[in-house]
C-alpha cells in the first residue's frame, strides 16, 4: 500500500530543500522591531524559544544546514503563562458551524434503506452496507460497500473524458468536501482536479461498484502548512456538484477525541504494495497498531532530515504500523484515511488519521506517520459545515 507521491520509491519520501537564508551560527537573521532583541541563527537545541514557536504553529526560518541538521532563526524567548496558554487549534465546539459529531449522527442514517415506503404503513428499515465485525490483517482487497467514503484523487484533465493520473487518496466527509493531505494538492507539477468515488479497481468496473468522477473546484490547504516541513499536512477539496449518496458512496465520521485509545486501525489506499513494488489497481486495506511515541521518535530522529527537524509532534500526528509483520502504508496511499469502527453506529467508520509520510514501506523499524484528525476538527467544521450556508446544503437530504 502507499505513503507519499513525492518520489517513485518510498526511500526518498523526504526531500532536502535548498530554500534557506544562508546564514551561519551567531548571525543576525532578523532585526528586532523597536526595542525588541534581534533573531539569531542557532542550533535547535540552543534555541529556548523553539518549542513555544512549534506549539503555536509558528515554524522558524532555516538559516543554513550543518550536513542534514538545520540551523534555525531563533526568536527571543517570550515567557508564556502556562495556565493561560492554549494551542493554536482548540478542540472546543465552534458555534458558527455544525459539529462533526452532529453530522456523523445524520450520516449514520444513510446505511439504512426502507423496505417498504412509509405511505404503505410499513417503513421498516434494513441495513444496506458491508457490516464488517472483525478486521482482516495485512493488505487485502476491500469489499464492496466496505469503505464508501474512500476517494481516489486525479491530476490533470480539464474535462471528464481527458486522461488523468491517479496519485493520492482522500475521504468523503460531506456532500461536497473531500479530506486529504496538503501535500496531495500538487502531484508532478499538476493540481489535483478530480475525485473518484465508489470505486474498487482503478482500471475495471466490478459488478458491485459504482465509480463516479467529480471535478474539484476549490482547494483549501491548512493555513499553517508549509511544504518545507511535514507538519499540518491536511487539506480540504470542494467538489463542483453535490455527491449522490448510495450504499457505495457515503461520508465518513470524524473522530473528535484527541487522546483516543485504539488497538487496531485500518488504512486504505491504492498505493504500492511494497517499496519499489507495483501500484495496486485494487483498493487495499491493512490493519495497523498504534506505536509508542518514544519508539516513533527513535525511528524519526530530528537530525535525519530538515523536513522533520522539529520531531514527531504527538498532538497533531499519529504513529502507526505493524511491528511484527511489517504491514504499512506506502507511496500513493497519501491522503487516505486511517480509520476505526465507529463505536455507536453500525457500518460507520470514524477517521482518526490521514496518511502523511514515512521512510520505508513495510519496514518494522519505520512506522508510518498520520495527521491526527481530531486536532483539526474545529478548522474542518468552519469550512465544511458553516451555519451560514443553507441547511439543506450543509446537511444530508
């Protein structure tokens, strides 16, 4: 399965970038305003304000590199009262938008169909979904109706019949919006333009699948995403027309619990099945376990690459893999969901992560990193379900 589309192999997931200030340690990299102190180029471990900057999503500029280790433009230390400090993205409910929890409840009704019309005095409902009770370990084919929120992202092709290249995944979260990774906005110089829903196999149409291509007309990248780094790797793509819901196409729920404890989560995608391996034409699923943050930080030391020079951030990232068997996501799965069975609704998944980055595919010592969805729910709610929009457009029909 897949992890990022940046390179043709998983070994080159991280790119060394040459956009920096070219200053040395001790140089003034930014003049202070008024009576404030100048910013100085320092090694990360000697920059006392660095942690505060990262927590506030204010990533510093890079002065230069010593081998692969960055020299950062260090701002003067600003004391913050810990009792008053709040993260840049609060998980509290936003009153100007419908909540993800509320929308999940409404979407959960889509798994049922009426056996008889209510006018006949019946109105009995029955499930029309793939009701998986146990999860299957290791990259196996997904079943029809099992992941109706799964999206395949296409690049190029201004019209539906024109040739497209498929390079990332995503998830349907409403009748107009796709959730994916920010780095999936552009692939090989081409903008993401299409979203295919209801598909299982890219090159064929199985009997029990209903693929439909929708044009993407708006791309909203998280305001704190910077392609120089791997942080805040999350984006929303708006479709030109409303999606027609069915047993094959239905939104996923978003997890809102920041410190969710899970034993097994499932990643899905059409990516490579191994490092340097072929891209899978079939939608695959793989079961992954949470990886302890200390092990994850050991696998991704800050000094190994400038794109991750602030380390693994537990508040906004999930580390998952299969230490025993080496199951993993890989190139091409980027932007796809990491999900668990919803605890309250039958046939519904709750998305906890977005496939973001990693080093090697299926290597037991290098688990994958996923954007933690719960950390960004308030931002998603404001864009996807604003109360200013007509209620019929914001909610399911």
